[in-house]
């Protein structure tokens, strides 16, 4: 078993790290305070560096890299702030992958090059007020009309809502209950009948737009059908790529918090000595470092396992649970290391702590991931409705 990154991956890691320190670090607090998306100038540089769409197929303008390589880049950006990694995340592990895996050649040609050029961000609209963890209860209806589909319903908590150029919308296509009636349509932002609710004010992840998608007689042509009814399993399989990305955002937060805490501990003196010399602080730092490394190994394992297509449910869910819990624990420990200063906005720890709380909720809660893990241990599924 080889635990080393390739020479190219190490070079990319260092390049992205330097870029994040130079271009994102000075602005991360401002973007958080003003809840604004990263500057266009920064996004353009990421496109020029080949980070946007780096995993997408080269024939559609992508970089043709594997998932692990994108994960390495996302971690380095998320180390400063997950917001810095948003464009790289969406274009490599987001719903555009559904088009790559299940779209027709025409659909791929229509959308993937635009994503790679940074002209189109695609968000996912799955969750509804009565269908969060119980996603297969979703009720947004797609009704057949001449030449297309009429969509009616409402999605909640859509990250990128109102900002992204297109939405992968999970719909119920016929009267069949549960998963069997579910498929997905791609709906562009300016389609008549689509409007947006108020922007959510989250505790963290500020700068990630998020709102309801409201569909009222919204008609899209037949060619926007990406996954037909009955394809819910395929959608979830592909969503495990996004869950690996979610775990990487959490990993990035945790490794960033560790760096800040370690640097602070070497500078801050109490009773005439740097606190790094106190064993109590060393124990905290050692625990943080061990958890970060363990989370990284689980995330990398899940990503490497996707080489043959999709990452496994078990490895992805383990990576997500552990990385999500690590980010919460490590930012909390980092705040202890910084004492009162960690609680101020002069240091990034309070922002990292707030951000760490969002990722365990987005992409499926910890409890739901643990149910999936348990199913692989017991070798059977547990029907939550019976
Ligand atoms: C920051 C953020 C970003 C998001 N981005 C998106 C997005 O881009 N697109 C999108 O579609 N959605 C998005 N979501 C929605 C997210 O996927 C849901 O919030 C999540 O799946 C949980 O659903 P819920 O909030 O309805 O909680 P509920 O399903 O109501 O769950 C409430 C609690 O009950 C637990 N629970 C539920 N069922 C069970 C069970 N059977 N066994 C044990 N425990 C259970 C849950 O784990 C949780 O602790 C986002 C959410 C957040 C917070």
C-alpha cells in the first residue's frame, strides 16, 4: 500500500497552498464578514491554474485528473476557508459529474465546457421541507407536456441558490412512491417559472449563497432530462463523489485550524515561556494532528477507491463522518489553544469553528451516514420506514 502522493500531486499541493496563502488568506475574513462570494479575480486565477474542472473529461475542456488530485487541491484551499475552495469543489465533485456520468454526448457538450471555462456553476436541488434525510419523500413534480417537462414544487437549502447558472433538480416523475419515481432535470437559472426564496443566514459558511428554489409551472425541454425516473440509485452513487468533497472541506478546515493553533502556541508566552512548551498544550496539539491525519487517510482512501468509477458508500460515509467530526473537535481544541484571542474575529478560529458546523449537515447528516456504514457492517439494509 502506497501512502505517498505522486510527484505531480505534491507539486500541485505546494502550488495551491502558496496560491491560497497569497490570494485567499488576506480576504477570507472579509468574505465571511460581508457574506460575499470570492472575488472574480481570484476565481479567474484558479481557472488559469487548471483547477476548475480538473477532473472533467479533456474532450469537453476538463483536465482529466483523478478524484484524489482534485481532493488534494480542495484541501489546500479549504485550509484557508471552504469558500476559497467553492469553485474547485462545484466543478469537480458537484452535480456536473452527474452530467459527465449519465448525460448524453449532446448534454455533455452543452454544459461541461461552460463549467470548465467558469461560465456556469451548477448546484443541486434535492432537499425539500418534508424531505431532508427522508429524501425519497420528495414531492417536486415533473409532469410531461408537449416537448418537455413542467416542474412544480419547492426545494430548500440549495447551496448556490440564486447565484448558480443552473440546477440539478431531483423530481418525482410519476405517481410511483419512494425512490422509483425519482429522476433529475437540469434547469437553468433564467427559465420562466423558476424563482428564488430569501437568502439563508447561516451561522457559518457565509459567502456560500443558499436559498429555496421555487418552481411554478416551470417548463424545460426534453433535452434537459439528465436522469430518468428510476435513476435515484445512480444519482446517489454519483453523490458520493460530492460527499468525498464535503469530507475534504471539513478536512481542510481541521488542518487549517491545526496550523493556526500550532503557530500561535510557539509565539504566545505565559509565565515567561511559549505555551508550546506546556504539556497540556502539547497533548491538545498531538490529538489535533492525529485526528487530522486519520481524517486525511480516510478521505484519500475513499477518493483512491473511486478510480474504477464511483467511491464506495462505506468508504465515503466513513470519510465524511470522521472528517466532519474531526473539523468540529479540532476547531474546538484550537480555540482552547488560543485562549481568549481564539474567540475574537482577529483570528480565523471562530470562523473555522462556525464553518465546521455546516458540513456535517450538508450532504447528509452524520446519523444518516452512520446508518449507511452500519448496513455495510451487518450486510443488510435497514428500511427506515418499517
Ligand atoms: C449548509 C447547508 C448546505 C446545504 N446544501 C444543500 C444543497 O446544496 N442542496 C440540497 O438539496 N440540500 C442542501 N442542504 C440540505 C441538507 O442536505 C439537509 O439539511 C440534510 O439532509 C438534513 O435534512 P433536514 O435538515 O431536513 O434534517 P432532518 O431530516 O429533519 O433530520 C433532523 C435530525 O434527525 C436525524 N434523523 C433523521 N432521520 C433519521 C433516522 N432515520 N435515523 C436517525 N436519525 C435520523 C438527522 O440525522 C438529524 O439529526 C444543505 C444544508 C445545510 C445546512
